[in-house]
C-alpha cells in the first residue's frame, strides 16, 4: 500500500480556508461599514431635512404670531370704536331728553310749588322743593305720574316749616321727591308720527 502524505495538502487547504475566511470577514466588515456609513448619511440627511422643516415652521409660526398680535390689536381697537360709537349713539338719542325733561318740569309743576334743587343720576332724578301745602305736593306727584317723560314718583321727605315773613307767618312744606326719567310712555310718544 502506498503511503501518501496529506499533511502539506491539509496545511495548504487550511491556509486557503483561512485566507477565504479573512477575505469573507473583511468583505463582511467592509459591507457592514459601508451600510453603516450609508445609514449614518441617510439619517443625517433626514435630520437636516427635518431641521430645515422645523426652521421653516418656526419662521411661519413667528409670522402667524405677529399676525395674530396685529389681529388682537385690531380687535381691541374695534371694541373701543364700537364702545365709542355706542356712547355717541346714546348721547345722540338722549339729546332731546334734557329738553323734554325741563319742558315737563315746567308743565307738571302746579301753583304754589317751586323746586330748590334738582339732581340727576343716570335716569333717576331727585327734586327738592317747597310747597304751600301737602295737597300741592300730591298734585305735583299726580302730574309727574301722568307725564310721558317721567315715571314712578316717590316722596321721600316732607317737612312742615313755619317762617316769619314781614310780621305774618307763612307756612311751607319742604319735600324731597325721586322720579325716574323716560319710560314706555315717552318711547311710544316718540315713535308716533306727529
């Protein structure tokens, strides 16, 4: 039987397999490195793209915030102008009221009654005056009640005073009345055509 020495062939085969293993390992490492570089570049480009989008969105948000601020300023100006217009309209509407008030005061006041003080707070009037008798104060209240420009007269105080006038005594009643200006009767009268 012939003896064949296979050791050199095995060693050569082992060296070749080691070379193949090293080549495959290097190829795997290189391909892994290339894939990692590609993934790193791809993720970096995605991050850059998202950063650009974020910057664009932030700049647009800043512009929108500025526009919102301008709109809010315009809204406050609008509200102020509307409030001013309402005040002007109320003043325009109430212009004839003072004329009607003084006209009604002159028409409703009976003989023997005179006013010493008139105070107005919104639509409430407070009248202080003197009357010759309680009956004249009652007549004055009835006249105010029937007036289209005044309503709800309320007598707060009535005091009887006696004063000496040229050696004869005159009697007077001091009174305080509250009455509301305007009312449904006045509104209806204004709406009716003359």
